C-alpha cells in the first residue's frame, strides 16, 4: 500500500518503482518533500532519481493535474498513519 511505503521512510528508488510507474512515484516523492516531518531534500532527490525533472514546478504541476492521487486526501491519511506508528493503540 502506498501509505505504508511513504510512512516507512524507505527512499530506495528500486523499492519505489515496485509500487508504480516512475512518473507517478516521482510525483508522490515530490509531494512528500512538502509534508511536515519529511526531509525535503531527500524526497526531491528520490523524485529526481525516479523521473528526472519532477522537482521542477512545471513538471510537478502536470503530475498534480494527471494524478489519480489527491493530495488533500492522501496527506491526512499518511499523517494519521505516521501518528499511529508513533503512538500505537494501547490494549
């Protein structure tokens, strides 16, 4: 699942490629570079390794327009998953 990959902290391009095509996954990495708690430089470097040029605003804008992933829905899900990892349910 994409949320699990993103929450894992794994930034190995080969692993990311197993979860989707290079353009899509590079866009996800670029998105993570703007999320609090994610190292911007690390995720932009990952994006560039997956799809050169994705860190440019123009390319990322195309990704935002074409992507089936909606940042407004995905980021809150990811943040909830990260919170659960930090503070697992008791009981």
